[in-house]
C-alpha cells in the first residue's frame, strides 16, 4: 500500500474531498435557506411564495 503523500494517491483523493466539501456546503446552504424561509413565513415551510416577493421588492 502506498503512502497518502504520493502524488498518484493524492490525485485520486482530491475529487472525493471536493465532492464531500461541496456536498457539505450544499447541505449547509439548504439548511440555512429553509431556516430563513421557515422564520420568514412564520413557521410555515410550505409557504415559500412570499420569499421572491420580499427579495424582488425590498422596502425603500
């Protein structure tokens, strides 16, 4: 078995590392988005139709 510091093994490990990091970032972003929509719509997660209106028409 080769060491992890070898360039061949590093080349094989980095795509998996990027996949895991990207997956975690997407999960965090989705959790934050659903949390924001949940608080904005007063606990009703299914009512997300108000969010685009809030974003499109900010208060002056």
